[in-house]
C-alpha cells in the first residue's frame, strides 16, 4: 500500500512537471511572437507624432527580444527542442541540429532599409551546460548585416568530432544577394568556428559569395545554391561569373576530416 502510494505520487509529480514545462514553452512561444509582432508594428509605423521615434522604438524592441531569447535559452535548456510555431509565423527563423545540441535563430530587425539586417543568435549544449552566443553583436563591424538561417547539417569526423554546417542567405539590396555556409563545433563550454573547408591555399570555417539576383536569371525559377550531395560527401559551391550565378560548381570532397577542394570532382 505504501509502495503504491509512493509510486502514484511520483507519477503525479512527473506529469505535473511535464505539464508545467510544456506550458512554459507555450508561454515563451506566445511572448516571442508578440515581441516579433511589435517589431513589425514599429517597422511599418507611419504616425506623425513628433514625440515618437519609430526607429528608436524598433531598435529597443529588437534589443528586448535578443535579451529575452538569451534569458529563456539559458534558464530553460529544453527550449532547444521546442517548436515555437507562433514565433516562427511572426518571423523567427529557427534551424536545429538533428542531435538537438545546436540551434540557430535569426530574425529581420527591419533596421536596414532595402538591405535586410538580421539578428543572428545561437543556443548550444555542451557537457558543461547550455550556452548562448550573439553572432553579430559587434557594432564596430558596419557590414555585419547578418543572415537568415535556412538549414543545418551535422557531420561527424573520423576523429570523433561533431561539426555543424549552417546554411544562410542575405538580402543586401533589392537586387543583391549573398549566400554562405559556416562550420561550427563545440569545445569545452564554447561554440567556435571550425576550419573544415580546405581551399587551395588555406583552411576556412566559412565560404560565401554575392550575386545579382536579377542578372542571374528568372527570379521565379531556382538559382543554383550551396548544397551537399545526397550522401553529404560532396559540397557544391556555385561559381559566380561577375555578378551572375552560373550552373557550374566548385566541389569540395569529404576526406573524413575536411571538405577538400577538388578541381577534378563533379
């Protein structure tokens, strides 16, 4: 009887904890969605009250969202697995590694005019706990307009390292675009760049290029993009001729440790 009662109490406590956790994720999702909606509101504000600065309010709201995301990421490690469907509908881009140890967030700050300015943040888990990193908070870098994350692939090296390849794109102007792939790995309690791309003369942690979207073909059709082969053993980087993306690629072949440029690969 005593054993049964103890088991029942433990199950009740477990279910209550799970329910509270799920509710917390729902509340966080709703709150971030509301904050993103406020960013959109100030971005579209066209009032004529001299006492109101839409740009200051916009900047302030972006900063509040960044601080809130950092706070809940560190306080609730389970956020790295949460769906956040409402926030996503309001403009939050989320890409998560398949092992649920790294998650990248991005949103349009609306501070760049025709050039989209993205806030880029990353939440990650190591053996030492949960970490959070701002990827473009260095205000001294005028050209760090960020990128919109749209994919992530996990790679395992022969030396048992786990590397995360993150795909992103940027809108620099009405016609100018940029794409990139960045490699990251965790070490100790830190997330750091991984020099996993071996070019002709040096190792790189990032590969990117810019192009003219209109000059590269019909904007309603697919323009070649950075991508991996089906088995993740080859990395394809479109060759840009002038400002035009061609149908030709630079090919990097996986050797178990790095993606090595191979001029003869296809």
